[in-house]
């Protein structure tokens, strides 16, 4: 079997530019090439790969499944090349370019103020902020920066710590009164568990038990929205593993109690993460510095605010206790 011909960079550029421009003519104009040249490069690329990448009509272009897969990877490669070239060609320290940021929902107004201050300070940066509970893949999904909480971060990412965090198991007194509290980790299997999602966006199948041991478990409710899990725990629906910043107020009020402290408990951190590479784009470095300057004192404040909001909602729906 003969080896496939190597793909030329010029063909990938023609393909990506055509997808971005959504027009062969516009792509040719932006590249400063004849339309026929761009068309030939696309045809050669499809021939080398043995796959149709674009469905072309006289009025529109549409990506095939193969084209969509190639575009995602080609965009990462070409952006990396642009970053490398720009880092060498840059003759000043001016911060400019695109900046894609992934953040969790329910951040405080001070975060929005910080983003607006950043945008005003660097008017040549095109800022895109995407709020989601999903654990994004920076490289695959095309993000430059993400705010993230956890114990470990993926290889290839730089993580600058914003705050320490502890994660522990909690349940409501009403749940404990009805179901009892597990005496050890083996008894967890007979309890109703409120679980999150793994990084691949599938329901969790394991909890971290102790410092570095995992235990396979099954749950009755799964969500990547931690506020929903807090709410469900307050309603007496099960045991949840949650950050201390989100549960401290409830633990102090005794509307939640710790379950197997020291066993179902581990250390983590909140961090701003970005891809490890030789040349960090100036807009990425500037935004990371802005987040690091903003974070002290703010992350705890938002958790306390969310705790009060959740507490009010849960108390309106909680079953009334019988008078004694």
C-alpha cells in the first residue's frame, strides 16, 4: 500500500479561508489569489485525503462530516502558526487579536466589571466570553483561557491558582434522619447519591475517596450544575460532593451536615488555565494577569451570595417539620 501524499499548508489555508469566508470568491480575494487557484487547491486536498470536504453549489458552501473534522484540527494548527509568526514579527508591546474565554455561570458583577475594564484598556482585542457549565477542551473547542475548579488539570495546560478549595460530601439533616449516615465508604452503595459529570460530559461513575483512591458508585441525580446539586441536597434528596465555598454557610446553619469527613473530602483549587506553548499571545497573558488580580476575595463572595439565593429557594420548597 502506497503512503498517502502529504498535505500542503497552502491547501489547508485555502480550505480554512473558504470555510471562514463561506465563499470561494471571497476566500480568493482575501488570499489575493485567482479563484481558479483556490479551487484547484481544494480539489487537490480532497484528492489527497480521499474524502469530500465541501458541498459546493452556485449559491452556498456546506461542510461534510469529514470537512468539519478537518476544519477543527486545521484551525488549531493554522492559529498556532499565526501566533508563532506574530510573536516574531511583533515590533511593539501592543495587545491585540482574538481572545476566547470559557467561564462558569453565576460569576459576580465584579467579574463583569473586570472584563469590561479589560476591553476598555485593550480596544484592539476582540473578547469573546462563553459562560457554560461544560468542561471545555481548550484546544479542540478553540478557547484561549478558562476558569476551572478541580484537583488535577489536563497535561499541556498552565494553571495559575486563584484560590484554594476543599470538596466534601454533604447531606441535609432530613436525609440523615430518614436514611441514616454511612459509617464507612462501603455503605455509600446503599445511599442516594447526587453526582456530577465527568470531563467527557458523561455521568460520573466514581468518587474520590481519601487522598488518591476512587470508588465506583451510582447516583440518582446527575448534573454539571453544582447549584442544582446544592439545591437537591438541601431538599433532602441525597448525598452530594460539593466545594466548601458553596456549602460553608449551610454547614454553619446546620441545614447541611458533613458526611464521612476526612474520607469523602479532598483538596482542590480554582485556577485560570491556558495552553502551554512557547509563545503565549500577549492578549492571553494580559487577561490572565487581570483575572489573577481580580480573584482575591471575589470567589468567596460569589459563593456566599449564591448560597443565600439557593437557601431561600430551597426553604420555600422544603417539607415542613412536625411540631413537637
